[in-house]
C-alpha cells in the first residue's frame, strides 16, 4: 500500500511540475526565454519602407543589443 501511495504522489508531482510556470527558473545560460517574442525569438522584417537598424552595441558581458 505504501508503494502505491508513493508512486501516486510522485506521479501527481510530476504532472503538476509540467504545468507550473517555473520553466525559466531552471534555464541555463544561453537558453532562450520563452516569454520573449515567439518562443524566445523576436524578428523584424528590415529593408522595406526605408527601415534599417540604427545602432548595435556590445555589452561588457558579450551580449549584443
């Protein structure tokens, strides 16, 4: 009976963890942030109606903005 109760509780915990919004809590460096853009990717269609990038900067940590 204890095994059944243990596995039932474990299964419920696994199911709940899959639906809680804690995915970014365990993200590793370099992982996409799914809350940004569309699944972590944002894009802009440049080259129409005189659209062009204005500036690009490199942060001290190596990230490009």
